[in-house]
């Protein structure tokens, strides 16, 4: 029985060291685009062909020229992530988890990731990326209620995906968590447990996610024929400090709230601190719930008692953003397209029924 490997999987003996893409393609009897895609592990290339090309390239010592490949396929095979520099400097943020998800997909798809932080002038950064052709598309973050970047990017002709949603009428693609449903469900849980004096510790009002959560909070009251307390929604930054300060102020008021719904686990940790400072026990004297569990360094189960919270794998947002953008760049999908990530609500000991 012959032990000779299957014909077609061996490197071509005629290839010479230092071969370029053109000579590699000629010797293998394939087009340059097929060889290029095979070396990038493209899904449309059969496994047998990919193995044959890889073996031949290795034998010939072929190393692809990034610029030449970019010209051949009409893409830089690079996507950009545009974000405010402060997101790298904040200790309380989900940015690292989102970045991890983006990086995972970029690596799997054989793309590069260009990080483009900015201090003040994001418009200038976007314009430079569009004119330089250094990226095939960009991910932008922290959408405003009415976000002017959407019209700008459409005008620049730069493919993009938004992390979140906005209220503009311009077409855009996005990946978002279900802020609307999650906050309504958290608020509804507290209302169904008998709470009426509830405070929502929300994000800053100019961000669309915060506006959506505020509307959802009021919608939960309206669905039960109730009206939310005056000034029940606080628009503050997503930190433990603001959670503490907001809770301390409300707990010192003549009518003390019986429950808090928080936009992040960081804020909830601050509310827990405030409750302790006021001699209150969470889960007995005060109910606390939060959205967006899963941030590294602050888990719902780290708090005592464990916090009732909604959860969505945060890295999944990053994976969805990168995957969608690369699919748009490669023409696998046509935009605009949107994806809303589902969530789970996990009931723990931080809530109690009002008698």
C-alpha cells in the first residue's frame, strides 16, 4: 500500500525561495486572488486548496507583502476603533471587555485593529481615517441621542458600525444591548414587589442609552397605572462615587426611597455603601437592582447580599461589532443592519417585598 501523500497537497518543487504572490499563483495554477484568500483562511476556499497553498508558500519562503495584498484585494484588512482617550483612563468601565471581544474576532478573521483615541476632536480623527484609506471601516462608541457623526460618516463614505443606537434618521448599522427592555423589566420587578418610591441612578442624559433607560423607567410605572415620583431619575456618570452620592442625598430626604434601580453594577456598589452608612440593610430595608452585570472587577455576586441584575456577556458586544463591520466591508451583508443583544435577569437577595 502506497504511503505517498495525496497529490495536490505537496508544495510544488519548481517554486524558488523568495517567491512573490504572482509566481506562487502561476506555479500552483491558481489566480492571485485565490492564493491570497487561501493564505488568509477565507471561508470560500476549500480546505484542500488552502492546505496546498500554505504548504507551497512555506516551502518557497513566501511572506505576503501587506501593501501589495491590499492593492490586489482593494482592502487594507484593517478596522479602526475610535474612542475618547478617557475610556482607557477610567478604572470603572466596560471598555476593556468590549475591546477584548473586538480583538478576538479581528484575530479570527485575519484583520488588524487600529486604535484611534481622541481627546477633543473626534471629527478630525474620522476625517483622517477616511482620507488616508488606512482602515476599511470603523467602530464608533457612546452614541448621543441625536448623533451628528452618523451623517458625517455617511458623507465621508466610510463603512462604520455604531456601538449603541441614536435617534437620527440617517441610515446606520449598530450592535446594542437591550437598554429599553432591561430597565423596564428591572423597574417592573420592583413595582411588582410593592415599591413605589424608587430612584433610578442613570447615565448622563446626552447619551442615547440613558435617555432610553429613563423612558423605560417611566413606561414601567405607566403600564401599571402609576406615576413615577418627581425627580426620580438621576442622570450621573457610571461610577461608584456617583452611586454613593446620589443614594446618600435621597436617603436623607423627608420621604426616603425604598428601592434603587442602577444603570451599572459600579453605581449599585455605591448605593450599597450609602445604605450601610445610613444603617440600612440591602435586601431587608432597601431593595437594589442593576443593569449590565459582567464587568470585570465588579460582579453582582461580589456584593453582600448578592445583587439582582440583568446580564449580557459584554465581550459579545465587541465580537458582534467587529464581526458585523468586517461582514459589511467584505460585502457579506448589506447595510444598514442592526442587532440587539438579549439579556438575562437573575434574581438574588438584594430585593424584598414591601408589605
